[in-house]
């Protein structure tokens, strides 16, 4: 394995995050603070949850997901897309780096970016609300798995996209609505029966629910089901990325 | 010439292409092409746009898949031992695929890292100074002129310390002064033992630098020949003779020597080299009563030969 090549690619991609640190980290932190002001302080006091969790704490796992998922996906999608767009992908393709190193480089860097921003959101939340983790180690493992899965999905989007519209299509049309409808701001038992069933078809629901279990040791779905679901999604993403890179989909004629 | 020396010693080719083909959907970009390039050579690959030059380079360097045939670089199969093959290759692409927001130094560092090599500050400084980019090492790529960006690309290719350097139209859009500086750099690299494969639209460049040329058309090689041999074989010399009086008719003794009238200028005779010594031609003109006012001669350039060959095929 080309370890130096892989490390170089990871550092190069992380450097992109550092170069736009205000945009990449400060923006989600400000957004989180606004969510706490609007939902936590202004509206949260009027919302009572079945499990007795303060509303300001209840929304933290969902807000972390809202930070991690689009950032992990966006980092790898834009990383590979701009290499294709500028033609700079030729430098990777003509170097002694294989499909595994290239894909791993983008995915690791994107997942780290997602986790850093997720950590920043958690740090902000910890400043304004008294929140603790019931299962910290499992939370780290779960978030790492989710960040990796969406970084892999970002690679698929970045390879598939042949213009800017397609690059932003998936995050805008699918990701944001699905995350919102995955129970970031509400508990599933607040919904009518039909919507409860529909919500259970949403993958983001399982992710948020599993993370909520890591925080409060309370979940609507058995955390093992959620974890298995996330694991399957991760394996599926690995398989698709593997096939796309090995066949040189849209990068190697 | 290096090529002759290596051929005499039966050195193995550093690039060995055998029967490669590439088809894009309906278009056959490269057809059953074979070519050997030897260590230390300066080889120029010439052809019109779309002739298959870039596809061929892509197949050798690993950015384009090979449909049929084999390519070995430095003794390694570019498909089965792709990493070993790529380790001895440097590529200067035709386009300028540079990321606009990274600095010159970072572009070069990343490229060395991708090749699995530890950073070498001495090599970095030497490369940047050679390319007159040392002062610009902290500048973002987007701030550079076209010529500087071209030099950054060459610097990136050199960071791998390649044994084989591919340059796909390296001087396109580069001003005359810089072009000549790049030529000097390429000559120096070749003197240090680097094998250089150049594609260019500037045939003067190929004529000045390369020891051998290959002309490619519609994905096939029309010919591969030593540059000086090609110029000697195809490069007809022509004399332009200005006479004191108008020449309305030419005696048979002159037409037999290949002398013709310039139909537009009655004071000018044209003589294409037929192998007869110039003294014989001059004697024949004198015997025919023609007084010579002036005489000059031209030789067909590689450009003329290229046009002749590619249009005839």
C-alpha cells in the first residue's frame, strides 16, 4: 500500500477544510446556537416529551447528525468532483495510488471533517445545556460509522455528478428533507400513526434514534436494529464505491 | 546520437508498445499501434488534433484503459504492474488541470507524496529555482500567468524524479522567450539521462529537440524515423534563381536538370534538387546564355514534411 500517498491525499483534503475554517466549522456552530435559541429556549419550554428529556437536550443528537451528514457527504463529493472538473484527477490516476488508496483518502478526510464539525456542535450544545453521554464509546463508534458511510455516499455523488446542479441535487432534494423528517426536532410518538410508519422508512430516523440512545439510553427502536441498519448501509456504500473506482466510472475512459 | 548508440548496444526499450488499440464508443482512437522508445531518447510524437496522441500517452501513463495490446514502461507492464510502471513516469498534461487555490509549493509537495516519496526540500528548491518559480512558491496557482502554470506542471512532473517524462503540448500558449527556456530545460533533463516523449503542434520544436519523430494519424503511426534522416529523405532542397533577363522559354538541357520557370515571375527560375552537382546546374545556365542576378535556396522543414505526409495518406 502507498502509505505516503494515502497520507498526502488525506492531509490535502483536510487542508481544504482548514483553508475555509470559518465557513466549514463556524457556520454550523452559529446555526446550532440559533437552533438552541429558537427551538431550545423559545419553543422548547412549551414542548413536553414522554421520556422527560429536556427539549434542548433532546434536539442535540439530531443537530449533530444535521452537521455531520451533509459535511461528510459534501466534502468527499466536492473533493472528487472538483478533481474531475479541473482535470487534476489525472495526477492521482497517473500516480502509484490504487482505487483503494484514492477512495480511502477522500473518505477518511471527509469523515474527519464531518466528525470535527459534529464535535463542534456538541461542544456548543454542552455550553448552553447540561448534556452528558450515557454510552460515549458507542457514540464515537456510531458517529464514525455514519460519517464514513456518508463520506462514501459523497464519493458516489461526486463521481456521478457531471455538473454543479447534480452535485448539489442529492444534498438539497434528499438529504436535508430526510434529515429533518428523521426526528431531529420531534419524537416519533408525537406523530399520527400513519406518519410514524412513514418515518420508520426513513434511514435518518434510525441514525438519530441510535445516537439519541447513546446520549439518553432511551430509544424508540431497538438500538441493535438501528446499528445493524447503519452497518448494512455502510457495507453497501463500500461495495458501490469499490465497483465505481475499479471500473474507473467517469474518471478513467 | 543517443538513439544510435543505444541501438548499437541492443538496449531494451524503456517504453515498449505492442499492438495497442483503444475505442471510445464509436471512435477508434488508437489502432493496433506498436512503438519502441529507448532510454535517454528525445522522441516527438506528431499528429493533428484527434490523431490519438493524448490517448496513447494516457494509455502509457495509466489514465486511459487499454482495450487491446500491451505496454511496458521500464520493464513493467502498465496494467499488471501499474504501480511499478507509474513510479518511473512523469506527466505534463496538455490541459492545465491545476487547483486554483493551492500554492505552487503545495502542488509540488502533494505530487511527490502521491508517488509515495518522502519530501525532499533540496529537490523542491532546486526544481523551483530551475523553473524560475522559487519567488512564487507561496503564490496561489490562480495568481500565476499561463506560462508560470505551465512551469508548475513541469515541476510537478519532475518531483517524482522520473526516468521517463511525457510532455503533452508543453509549450502551447507559451511566449517565445519562455518556450526557449523550456527547451533548454528539456535538453538538460535529457543530458541527465531522462527519456523525453513530446507531443507538440510546433514542429519547429520537434525539429530542434527530438532525435526521432513518430507521425500519428487516425490512431495509426504513419512513420517513425530519426529526425535528421527524415529531413534528409523528405526534405527537398530548392534553389530560387533570379535572372537578369526574362526567361520565356527554357532549353531541354535545363528542364532535364529539373529547372522550371516561376509562372508568376518571369525573372525567376526554380531548381529542385535532383542530385546533380550545383556546378553542373550553373554551367548549364551559363551555356544557355542566362545571366544570374541572385540565388538562394530553401530546405523543406519538418512542418512541410508533416503536411505532405499527413495529406498524402
